[in-house]
C-alpha cells in the first residue's frame, strides 16, 4: 500500500466532477437549473451528438457581471446561500456551488453573459480543463449563454462509458421535460443537431404543459390533484387508472418545485392506484409536494435529485390520500373503443396461468346448451356501483354477457370474482384472519432460495391464515390454510405464490410496516386469484346474477387484484357501427 498523500487540486476537481457530471444530461440539468435560479423566462438547450460533442444553454436571466464570471467557475462559489443555516430554507434548485467548476474541469467551456442594465457590453470567458484560457468584453444580449464542448476530453476512461448519441439524447430530453414540468411558466426549447425537438411556450396551466410535452390526448385523461394534510400539500395532475406505461418515466414527482427521485414516493403512488393498476405497469402523473423547506433535506446527494423528509410518514399519507381522492372520483368502465384504439402493451405475466377460453362445441351441463344457452329468463339487477345489468348468457364459459340500458357489458368472470374475493379477504384480515386445518399436512418442496425466503416470512404468512412447519432445510409442511383455498391443490399454489412474492418483494425492508402491508396485500391477492371462479367454468344464470350483486357491493369493482378490468362496455352506437347502421 502506498503512503497517504494530499491529492493535488487537478485530481480533486476531476473527482468532484465525477460526482456531479455523469453524462451530458447532467450538464444540461445543472446549467438549466442555474438559468431558472437566475430568473430566466426563456431557456434554450442545443446539443450536438447527444450532448457528447456540444451543449449550449442560453437564457434571458439576470446575467453576470464581469467580475462574477471568474468567481462563478471556481469551486464552492454560489449566490444561493451564504451560510450553513441557509441550507435548511433554500428554495433555489442549485446551491452547492459546484456545477460550473465541475463541468469546466472535464470540458472546454465558453461563457457569455451580460446584465440587463449593462448596455450592450457583456463578458466572454473560455476555460479548458477548468483553467481560464481567455477573458474579454464583447457585445452580447442580456442573459447568459454557456457552450460546453468535448465533454470528458481529458478523462477518456469516463468518456468511453457514455452510450450512443441517440441514448444520450433521450436522457437529455428526459431532463428537459422534467424541468419544464416543474416550471410551466418558463419557455423551454430543445434543439438536437439543428432540429427542433421541443418548443414549450410559457403557460400558467400545468395541463397545457402536459399537452405540450406528452400529448393533448394524454392531457385529456389527467385528473386534478389537490390535497392538504397538516403541513403538507400535494398538488398536480394524475392519470386515469387505465392510463399506464411500461416504466416509471412518466411518474414526475417534485418537492417544492424540485424534481426528485424517490423509491418510497413511487411505491406510494403505485399502491394508491391498486387494485386498478396492472402488474408491471406504471401510472402517469405530475405531482408536487409542497412543505416547509426545514422539513426536507435536499443536500444528501451531489445531484440534488434525492431528498429526505423529516416527517416522511405524513408526506406519504398525504400523497396516498391525494391520489386516492383523485382517482376515486371517476370510477368508470372502459369502453370497447378505448381498448381497441390503445397501443397494445404487454402488462407482464399473469400470476396464474389459465387455459384459454375455448368455443362451445355442443350441449353442456348446467343448461348451457350453446355458448349463450340459459336455464331461465334472467332479471335486471339494479345498479349501484355498476349500471343496471341483465345477464343474457356466457361466452366461451369465461365471459358473462349482460344487457344494459345503453349497450352490451362483458364481464370477465374470473377477474370479477377475484375482486370480490379480495374484498372479502381484506375484511377478514381486519377482523382477524381465520385458518382451516388440513386433515393431512401437505408437503411443499422448494428451491433453496425460495425455502430460505419462506422461512424469513413464515410469521407474516401465519397472520394471513397459513400454518407452515419447516420440514428439512428448505421444505415445508402446510398444516392450515385460509378457508377460501379449501378443496384446492395447495401445494402447487404455495410454490407458485412463494416464487411470485420473492420476485416482487425479495428481502427488502421486511421489518418495515409499509413493506409488511405490501406483502400482506400481495398474499391476499394471490389467495383471491386462486380461490376465484376460473375461466372455462360454466355458470348458471343464478350464479351470474349473484356475481353482479356481489360486484355492486364493492367500493371499487372495476378491476381485479392485479389491475385487469373486470367489465368492458360496448355502447349501442358502437354495435350499430359494426352493422353499418350508422356512420
């Protein structure tokens, strides 16, 4: 081992740059945040080669005096704070005084800046590897323009880890979009290789900003969020439950106007959407948490994109209440045209594979003589959560066809009953979960990692009706089960459930209350799924009617435990179009 030595300033600067400047998008973020803090009403970002070759950020903000430019490019120089105490109340996006110095250390940088009241004369400064290589007065427009070239030119090891220009551009676009959502009152422009990518004029309306950046179609499906609790207020817009994406890129969370990344916030938003959110899908939202700056620590990461709340529980509860209130106000049944016009996207594997529904090939028991056969005339079930419906038959022994006053309603019998069973299980858990002892214990043989996981969570599962006894190193005896699984083949069900729970929950936070609640919810969902009516199961008219009555008793009967719709509507108008009765 070498002797301990003091690092030289050049090495220190490059290490510091590595903490702040990860890729071109990091440069764009820091420079645009400076523009916003400088009071700019218009910010233009121009990149070449995804930002690897060139980045320009031009604003019409306050500008800098000639003497300020030379100070601004030094480490730990800032106009945002002046003492340690200011960190607890800072509301600007930047404050660390590292950005310009860190970017300049790994690039060739040129800065042009002019104060609004300095006539037509501004200042031009050039830096190479963090060292000033030129400085003079020039004619300039008010504001600041920063030109960054040859990023990581003097740190080739860092440069080789950059992705293609296309990938880096996507990261730049993502950063600009986030900043634009945080400040809809500012005009944002993004130009790549001379081609305009984004031009979002200033607007006082967040909904209009969503239309500018995402689409007008998405904006139409957003709902207002505004909820206050204690010292926390949650505002913004969130999407309808069936407006989802395959990743979380369109979940935008802000704290006092600052974009932040938080696993806890993301998990809280997803939980608020359950059970309407399909597995492996993410909602769409732009949410700002407004709270006293003293309750938020924004100085835990150099990029300032992670925060810590002193009253995190209150914040998460307010977030949950805000989302639930917004989406709970618009319970709705998806229409056929909405589903067929949407871009297909895989929601991920279903928790239980069922045999596909198959057409009827002749008479069946239970009076179902054909796919629409019935034993008696059905009755109209009065509407509560669902509209008034009259079941007219069963399609493919999987879908219940119902006549409504305004069209045809198609109920997925498994998804609908799964939702009913989940509600029952949740009620029983609140009252104290019951178990049913098996006449003979069932042996479950598990892979080693699955057995170890089950051993860790054995106590949690016992509270949900499963009495398990270790039998060897990784095998278990099932002695009791929730009554809903009575008569089922519980061995394969337990094996599949453990595999699924381990993949979704792993070993993270098993002692935290919110993680235990999430695990319990997942277990109940799995039990509900396995105990529900199956696809390809013939039903009598009486059973169809009873299922509709059970759905009407629920607060939220529109999606199963895994987020799939339980009922779809085909309006009379849509049916008439299919038969060319109307244009």
